[in-house]
C-alpha cells in the first residue's frame, strides 16, 4: 500500500503549482514532514515587508536567512536601512511603494539604489509614489546594475522629474533600458525634453496615462516617435482629450512598422486623422478607441487593412461606430476574440443576414436592440447567429440607457432570453461563464434560468435582475446563488 510520502518529486512540484496563497501553502506544510520540507520554500517565493504595524511582515533576520528563496519582493514605506542591504540571488520582481515620508526623500533614493545594485537579477520594477519624490541615484542604479531589465511600472501619480535636472536625465536613460513601460502619473514627456538624448530601440510595449492637465502634449508624441520598435501602444489622458494630428503625421512616415496593438483613450481626433493612422499602420491585432469621431473614412481603412488580422476590437463608447459597422466586423473578422460595440440593431441584422465569421469569439459586449421590429424571425436569426459562436466565454448585452430631455432613462426593446423566444438554440455555448443583460427589461421565468444553469455548466457571473415579477426574481436569485454565481471576481479579457 502506497502512502503520501511515496510521491515522487515531480508530482510534488505539480502540487506546489496549485498552491496559490500563503494560507493554502501553510495548510500543505502542516500535512506531513515531506510536505513541510518540500513546500516551505514557497512561503518565501513572494515576500511583502511593510512599515504598517497591522501588516504581518518577516523580521530582518528571517528575511536574510531566506533571501536565496525570494523571487518577488515588495517594500511598503521607508524601512530601516538594513532591509536595503540584502542580496537576493533569485530576485526578479521588485515592488516599491511609498506613501508619506518620515525621512528625507534623498535618503530613500539612496537606499533604493543600494537595493538595486545588490540585486542585478531584477527584471521587473514597480514604483508607486503617493508622495512627491524625485529619484536620481535609483534610476542610475537601474541603468548601471541591472543585467536584463524587462518591465518598468510607475504609478501613484507623484513621481516627478525636474526640468533639465540630473534626475530628468537619469529617468529617461533608465526608460531606454526596458522592453516595457507602464506609466501613470504626471506628464513627464510634456514637462521635460530630456528624452531626446536616448535610444529607445529596446522598448516594445508602452502604456502611457498622464493624470495632470497640460495645455498640450507635443512632448508625448515626440517621445513615442522615437520608440520605433513598439509592438504595443496604449495611450490616454485622465483629464482631457488626446490630440491626434501630430501622431497621424508620424504614422504617415511609417514610424511604427512593428505596431500590432494600438489602444487610444478619449480623443479630439477627426475621422480623417483616424483614417490616416489606420491606413499607414501595419495590420493590427488589437484596436481600441474610447471616444472620437470615428466615421466612414476611418472605418474604410479599418475594414480594408485590419479586418483579417484583428483579434480585439473595442469601440463600446464610440457613438459614431454604427450598427452596420459593428455587423460588418462580426461578419468579416475571422480572427476576432474580443468584440465590444455600443449597439446593434436587429433590423440591420435581418437586412444583412450574413453568417458571422468570428467563430473564435470569446467575449461579446454590445447592446442588441429590437428597434421597431416585432418580427419573430428577426429574434430567431439573432439566437442562430450567437449559437454558432461556440468559443464564447463572456456575453454582455446590457444597455447603457440614453437620457431624454426629462433626464429619465429611455430603454429600447431588446431580445428576450427565454426558451419561447429561441434561447434553446444556445445549448452550444458550453464554455460560457459570464452572462449579463442589465437594463434590458428581461422577463425570464424560472425554467429559462434552470435551462441556462443546466446547459452552461461553467456559468459563474449572472445579471442580478432578469425578471419583472418579484416572486419569480426571488426564486431565480436563489437558483443562481445555489450555483455560486457572482461570488468573487473572475478573469476577464483586457
């Protein structure tokens, strides 16, 4: 008879991969001596140390003794100096969070730089600064010490550089070393021209979100224009619209020949400017626009140059992305996996009646409206088209209500997700784990929801209000709670 102690090392390694939390690791360690010996190191794989007294942190002696087991390290606050003089031989991920300084910022800069110099194996750095701070030694250490830096994440909105100061040069020099930069904060590119002196050929992925209100942003576009090997660029402002003319001018010069992922926030760009950008870019895999005048010119370029390659298309808040445009994307984008649009009219669906080509679709987010149509055939066609999307994992057909002059929400009629309206055709969607139909005036019956739960075994997210009858809704709520729906957050596609 075999016992748990007979398990080979390979099996124990697999078991360890399924222990995602410290609680589960602790439970495994207490099982037996073998598990204690094999899994204790997992407790030190990711370590968090904080100045917050309510946070349980390892003491300095224990951290030194187990430093060789640490892969990811998080320091919250300004710790005593000894914490920054430890060498972690396997450290690859470093998270530094500062919120309120009890000491001089210069001391923190010096301590962080020592930590980097002692740990050249670090590849990913995250700095969250909720206190105004300038870093010079830290950025210099990143340039001089790190063997193969990969990802730099900056957030917290308070990291600053001084105009033409030494910290400015150090910051931009450090940016030139990384393959990926995720930036959210003050508009450094608008505040300083220090980026012009460095080569950004290593930079592949850039996410840039500025949080302050600069009068204009030519610096940002100038900097991005120097990042010629970008494969991903996601660009947005928190407080104003993105001007696109300068960006369009650079696109005309084939500035980004490798770009395949372009996502733009709210913009003042015109249909012609968006069309120019889409015309001069190589076929995109991912395109997203939060707002802008996306009209016939831009759609023509999107269709002719990018439909064959698109896997992500997000236009949910772009009012000028019309129902026929959305249906054309579903009908011709065969590689599409994520699709978001504002609304689709079933009257337009009936007029086109072309089979949807996006058989790989995993996420669908758009409001389908019946309009003035009372034709059962149109509703049947709607369910037929959806039933062929057998890879679907998420469906969100919720309506964002339009406001009338009396400021009351005006709801448009939507298809009813009921068995007597064609729901039974959706038994093919066995991978579906999320279904939302908020504000669509659904009047489901208990048997409709029972059918969904039976045919969609993975379903874990479900709209909370789907019936007009209070008693029926109460029974439906009990059903979905019994399944365990809506208990916790699940993965969703970016």
